[in-house]
């Protein structure tokens, strides 16, 4: 546990504490009274309330729409399953500014809905909620479906033999086993929507603002660092409370599960109900996921001289962005891949060690550390980015000019995914299997290799996929620390979207399409590398 603790303290707690302290400290001392002044402002109270309720609504809506898909990917076999699993994960790695822009093209002024039915949803909360479901759909499908595919269906069948109906057997046997995974997925969705920035800023207009949007406005537009620091503290406290409650409830419900090879649980659709469910999921994916992604592709090809590759060809020139780039924007692809691979390695090492420690130890300190590991998902990425700049600038940690700074920031977001993905499976492993291996003379390392690893390797690949995906799409902190001559794909897209002109907008859509294709290709490769290609997971 020493390495995860040191990583968390050095690269998260220290930078965030430093930037908040700088915002609340002046030449005359601390501004303790500023906290009360900010929190009593009616507009700030409105921001806090909107942040909480839209996050709750987005989480509930995502669970309702995505849980049927989790079952379909876990239990049913159908042509194109691997490709479709990769497609539903692509939105999760897209920068939020791109997600907002894609939905603006669908539901905003001149968008598809207005062209077909004269309906506009931009500047409404419905556009925000739908974009959040689009962005977080894969979180529920991957996290819940991953465990669901490994649950032994014979336990539910035994309950039905004893007289329980289909729904009663599912509710009494399968649902309790899925609770930790559902809770973990709901937590991740809530945290992402609670700290939503790009989606709310683009689709909400001036009417709606989350804490993250308000922190940005106070920092970048009003230059009020003290108000931004107070809002960061409020967000931090709210997320800490949520994580503490989550850790307590999940631990109370965890039980040892009988896990089996997913290849034994998946089957072709049987009967009308399963075929109808599969059809409904495919239709949902087509409308909710494929349609917005199709808009990105269409916009990237809609060049001034007609449909073609004009915007893609322009990406090869450093001067195509009007002085925005020191290097051709296309180089951002290679930069992002390098950073994401390094960040994934860091996240797997730190998160894997943390998950193993949390599995084998107990006590209040361990439970508190479990919740602390999730805090990077709930703290403003703007705050983390600024914190890196003002704290990691002196020996022995002068990393401002080092390439490792970007992977470290990206790994902060990847570690919680590794922990939350691996922990339910690790805790589900029957400890008697380890004890039996020890009795037979196996060393702890061999017992882990022979007992834990076969059951955990699929969760490990899921965790690697999540860490790689979030690293590719991380924007909030990277935009402050990425070197001008080594931009990532999200940073390059944001720079292009921030400049006027059809060429810049088209290149942003082209880069977004490349990011989408890179992610899809990486996920498909990961599918091929799985030990069992018919399983319901990575």
C-alpha cells in the first residue's frame, strides 16, 4: 500500500492543497471569512443545487438505458458483438467539448432535430442529460457486464427448480451479486456528471452551470481565485462524502461469488423476449451512440469544395491552424498514443497494488483509503492542472519540462478505474482457494498466479482498456501541462475549436474522427488479445 499512498499524496493531494491554499491566502493571512461569503451567494447555491440534481438524474437515466445492454453483452452471442462493444466505448474517450459539439449539431440550431421536426433542445437540461448518457453508456456496460458474464447461471437455474419464478430468481440470486458492480458503475457515472464541464458549457448556455463550469468562469474569466478555491473545496467535500457512503454500502453487501468462464454463460438469443431485448439494445446504440459519431464523421468530410479529405490533408501542415500549432496537428495522434500507453502502465501498477491491498486488509484506514482513491474523479481537473504547474517546478521534482508529467496527470484519472474494476472481482475470489493452495505448499506468489490471476486477468484487461481510454480523452489537466510542441489529440481539438473559421472547425472534426478511430482500433486489438474471444468482456 506504500506505493499507492505515495503516488496519491505526491501527485494529487499536494498539488490540489497548494492551489487551494494559494487562492485563500493573501499577504495579510488566510481569508477564512471568504468561505462563508461565497456559500451564501444565491447564484452559487443555485449552481450547487443544479450540479447535484443533474448528476443524479444523469446517473439514473444512464443506468436505466445501459443495464439492458450490460445483460446483452454478458449473456447473449450475436454477429458483430466485438465490434459493437468497441463502438459503445468510443464516446467515453472523446473530449467533452467534442461530445458537446456533436450534440449541438444534432439538437441545436440548424441541427438534425430542427431540420426534421423543428425541435431544438440546446440550452435545455434534456440535451445535457442525453449527452451525459452518451458519454457514460460504456461505463455501465463494461463494469456491470464484466462481472455479469462471470456469474454462474446455474445458481439462478437452481432457484427456479426450487419453485422461484424467472424474475424472483434473478432478484434474489443475480441482483445481489451484481450490486457491487452496479454501485461502482453508478459512482463513476455520478462523479463524471457531477464534475461535467464541456458538455454543460456548450449545451447549457448561460442558463446552466455546474461547479466545474463555475470554477472555470471564476478562474479564467473573472480572475477570482478565492471564489474558485472555495468552490473547489465544496466540490471536494461533496465527492468525499459520496465516496465514503459508497464504500460503506458496498462493503456491507459484498459476498463471495462463484465465478465461471464467460464462454460458458453466453448463448444465442432464445425466444421472443431475448430477441426483442437484443433488437432494442441495437436500436438504442444506433440512435444514442452511432448517430452522434456519424455527425462527427460527416462534418469532417464536409469540406468547402464538397465532400472529401480536404480537412484531413490540412492537418499535415503546422501553419494550417492559423499559428495555433508549432507542429502539424496530425502529430498529436502519436503524442496521445505514447502518453496513453505510459499512463496505462502507471495506472495498472498503482491501481493493481491498491486493489490487492484493499482486498487483503480491513479496518477504518483501509476503507478510508478506498474512498480517497476515487477523489481524482471528483476534483476539478483545472485545479489539478494548475496544481501541477505550481508544485512540480522545483528540484527534486522539477517536472515541468519532462514528458512524464502528462502521463502522471492522466494516470490520476486511470487509477480509480483500475481499482473499481478489479476490486469487486478480487473480493469475490473465495479465500479458501488461496488457503488450500498454501496448505499444498504454494508460495504466496504462486498462489496468486494459480488462483487469483486466472479469475482476475479479464478484469485486469478491462481496467487496462478503461485506463487507456480515459488517458486518450483526458483534457482538463493536460491542457495546462502539455508542451506546445507535443499537444495531445484533445488539446489539439480544443485549440482548433477555439479559433473562428470553417477550416479550423473542420480540422477539429477531422482530429476528433481520428481520435474516435484510434480508440476503436485499440479496443478491437484488445478484444483480439483476450484469452477467450467469446467472453463478455475485454
